[in-house]
C-alpha cells in the first residue's frame, strides 16, 4: 500500500511540475511587465500560447532532416525526466535513488546537444549562430556546474539530491563559506543555462543577439510548443534545485500523511514564487552583456565553485 | 589641390534666374570636375546630388564661408562625370539617379542598381519610364575573401516592428568582417507623386516622406516653396514652426534614448522614456490637433495657431520632463552593465564623418559641429539662445549623450519660444509669381539636416521636387561603425544611428 502511495506521489510530482512550469514563466513575465509599469499579460498566458501552438500545423523547412523533427521530443523528454528527478515538495520518493546531480547534468547536456544539432540542421545562419553561442555558453557552464556538484558531494557525502536535501535540513550544517560560494555559482549557472538576462534575452526582438531563440527560430506548431514547455521546465528545474539544496525547509519525506504533503507543496510554491520574483527584479535592473563577456561571467561561476571545493579540502585538512 | 573659393569656381558658370535663396549655376564639365576635386579634398561638403531629365544637380556647401550653392550640369547625352569616383558619399546618390532617371555616371566605381530591385513595372520612372526589359540578374553583393568567413543575411523583414532593409553580414565567428546594406524596399515613388502635384497635395506628401520627421519635412518643403515664391511669412508662424520642430525633436530623442537601452535588454529605460514621449505626443495633440504634428506646417505658415491654454500645457510638459528626465540620465550613467555595452561600441572615425558631411547626432557625436539651425540661422533660431552639443567619442554612448544634451537644449528652446512668442497672424497667402521659379531649403530635423529643392510651374504646381534625407550620409557610416565589432552589437549601433528607411528609399 505504502509503495502504491509513494508511486502515486511520485507521479503527482511529475505532473505537478509539468503543470507548474508554464505558470512560473507566466508569473515572471507578468512581474517583469509590472516592474516596467505595464499591465502585462495574465500569468496564464503561456498555457494559452502552448494550446495555440499545439493546435497549429507544423511548418517544416525543406532542408530539415528527421533529426529536426525528432529533436523536440527528445529535448522535452530529457528535460522532463531531469526536472522530475529533483525533489520538490518531498524527498525519499521512489525515483529519488536516480536523482543524482550528475545524472541531471547529463540529461540537460543531452537536451542541449540535440537542441544545438536541430539549430544547425536547417542550415540557416541564425540557427548556426545560436548553436555556436549555446555551445560556447555550455562549455563554460557545465564545468562550473560540476564544481558545484563536487562541493556539495564533499559536504553531504553523496550526489543524490534527496540525501543532500536531508543533510541540509540538519541543524548542524550551519553557515559555511563553501555553501555560499556554491549558491552564488549555481545562480549564475542557472541564469546562463536558462537564457535569461544578462546572458540572453528571453523576450528578444533582436535577431542578431539571440542565443536560445536563434536555435529554435525554425520551429513551429507542436514542435515549438514542446520546446517552449521544455524551456519552462528547465527554469523550474533550476529553481527547484536551488530550493532543494539551499532552502529545503518545508520539504516533507515520503510516507508522511496528507497534511505534511500539502504543507510541502505550499512551501514549494512559495519558494518558486519568491525565486521568480527575485529573477524578475534582477532582470529588470541589468542590461544584457556582450556575448564575449559571457565567458568572464561563467568563468567567475567556475572559480566560485572551485573555490568552494578547495575551501572544503583546506578546512578538512586543518 | 585647389585653393579657389566656391564663389570663384562658380562665377565661371551661368547663374539661373529665380532660384532662391542660394544661387544655382549651370556649369561646364570642367567646373563640374573642379567641384568634384574640391569635394574629394574635403574643401566642400556634399549636400545633395539629384537629377532631372537631361540635367544633374549638385548641392555643395563651403564649410569655411558657409556658402551654399547648386551646380547644374546639362547632360543631353544621358551621361555625366561621376562624382562617386572621387568622392564616395555620392555613390549611392548616383546609383539612385541611374535607377530613377536613367542618367549614367561615367567612371562610377559601383554601377549596381540601388533603389530599383527589378520589381517595378517601369524602369527609370522619372526619366524615359520604359517597360522593364529582361528580368534583372540577382543583386551581386560585394565579395569578401578569407578563411572561415560566413554570411548572415538579415532582413528585409526583421523580428521587431521596424521598416524593411537588408543587411548582409560577413562574419568570422562573431567578429564582423563586412556589413553591406541593401535598401530601397520602401520606395514609394514620392518624387514621381510630387511631380505635377498642387502645393496642398505636395505639402501633405512631403509630410509623409518619413513619418518620424513629418514636421521637419513639411518645414523644409514650406520654406523651399516660400523661398521660390518670395513669400514672407509672419513672425508668429516662424516661431510656431520652431515650437513644433522642437517638440518633434524632443519626442523622438526621448524615444531613441529608451530604444537604444532596450536593445541592450535594459527595458526599464524604454519604459520610462516611452512615458516621456507619450506625454510630449499628448501635449502636441492638445496644442495642434495631431500627435505627430502631421500637416501642421503648411506653405505660407502653420495650419493651427496655439490655443489659449497651449502655453500652459507646454510649460507644464517642460516642467514635468525637467523633473523626470535627470533621474533617467543618472540611471543610464550609473548602470554599469549598460555602459559596458554602449561605451566604445560602434565607433565611427571622425574623418569619415567629415568626408560624408554627416549631420545630426551621428555627426555631432563625432566632432562635426554642423547644425542647420545654427549654421544657417533661419528664423526664429537667429533670435534664440541655444548651444549645439558636440562630442568627439563617436560611439553609441556618445550618440546617446548627444541626444540627452539635445533634449535639454530643446526644453530650453521651447521655454524661450513660449516666453517670446510674437502675436499676429499665423499664415499668409503665397505670392503667385506667374512664372516658373525654384526654391531650396536646408533645415535641421531631429535626425539631421534635411534638404528640399523644388521647381514650381507658373501655375503654382510642383514641376520637380527633391527631398534629401539626412540618412543618405548616415547609412553608409553604419557600415563603417560595425567594422571590428561583433555581430551581436549591431542592433545597438543601428539603433544609435536610427537611420530612416522611408526617407532614404523615397
């Protein structure tokens, strides 16, 4: 019985993130509009956009190969799985043994690989520019991400997220410099990975500066809907990751009663709302950086991650 | 290198009667060549080059003396010595003459069509207007050679709501090796429409050449008509025109400052500046009945007088902007991430700016202190106190700052105009000379100096009118500005130029 409940909760979590992802994107857009004194669309607008796109026909470029058609499904699947692995409102769920940080990084890397391939596939110059920029960003963001993983695994003794979250909930973790550095680095990586200002502009009208939008320029209809949903899921994933590692308060463990689950969900929603607000505020206050500044930005994230890991070694040997 | 003055050179030609306010001289090919040498030697500045059936006209200005003149070279055989051969700024103008009139510039380095993309029902619409022959071959872009270069075609349809224009980048990764523009997509045949139009229709057309410069174009057209017909308009009309021109400048500078920042994804600035611009447009509508002040300036005066509550509306507008604008300037200056994008981006060599005689914020941000309001001192600017801001950094940041300074100047000008506005009528009937006459005007729009030259028939209709947009000498510099920059910085450079597609394509 408990097993069935656990699987139900796990399934519920997977559905929850799928349903929440567009809302998070919409919430950030609404907040950004209001910060600019515009009324802005309703936070539900991304759902309408997705429905509209799903109903539309797919227009394929003549030069598109099978890869172009398959890529959206692969990307969506990889990111959904990755996002489902991150503990959101409860830890210790059935799939959590697989919720390994390195697995998540690998899944995201796979999705990015196919996205870049799809960008190149049609042979348009924008797709090429986008893919080349995306790869440049990825080649810097992934090492930084791995440094963060090392720091955490050194501290918690595991790369399994559920265990990391439980470790962080322990009162004796205390304030650690390494954790602060890892948090900063993870935020920077999250900004770069999700194509947010200052690395990319999600609301871009400038074809020459786009990164993510340039790669998906040729997509339409249900393909575009899947890619948009995957992008929303990825943003949700990173916010969940930040919440799970650095703010696991309110997270329940599997096997608790319904009230505990509900509290967990409420805490999770509050974390997402706050994260979205902070992101919107940050994006409003900063201009997009030059493309060639991105390496410095992510280099800093890498250095912070490295410093966090080194500090741990140093403090251990003392 | 010739050291003759423009006056001395043109004295050898035959002056044309009834061309005002500056002389027009029919010249021989020898004088024409002397003029070309002078232009190439940067002794004189090219103001315009346009054609008519069998004649080409060249407007030049001598920087030292401020003398302005038009030289006309008859070319009965349809050929004229190329100006672009020695003076590159004339090349696109010559290609346009070849497209529209069918006059051939002999020795021109670039004979590709410019405005004519081969999709018009006629060839040489202002000349022989023959049916197009065979389908035109594809437009050859200039070759770029080197390893691992790739091309990025951008436009003519863009991702934002802007006018169409094609930009062909040749890049090595992100670094731009060459940018080549292709314009002409919004050619509307304005010069053809102006031919034979009544003054009323022509004034309306002139106000629609470039929507964002509607006051400037209407003003240039009206001044050219008044010069041709020797009409003196009342002082109040002059002052009201200046008021409208400054409102237009203010509105578009505010819009531009926000839009440039928005291209660096700093939408906050755009949001604030859009509010300012909206306030200005609403005040314009309340005072003169049109948000963009379209058809407000007409030959002979202005269409509407300032209403009784107008001065109060405008004074409170100025006071409001004086309060809201400085914090925005501080925000621009203190946002390091934004400064990082604008400073040293899109640098244009001052020597190029001088050579192209580039006006407006592009010219003045690059050290060329030409402002038609000051240089020509047309009324009422001869009685107003204002400064012509000048910078030498010539980058995106410089062009933003130049606009900021001009906003402050325009605010001061509006206040002065409101204080000193003379009373009296706001328009007169134009003189009917009963003979063909020619007029010309050079005025300062928000984008730069606009030249309008026209000839009126004896019945008062327009025989030929040529409006020259400041963008003619700004667009080519954008190609130079992006050199050495990265592809992703092009939107910032482009927006800081904000060239007119419509005014250029005619």
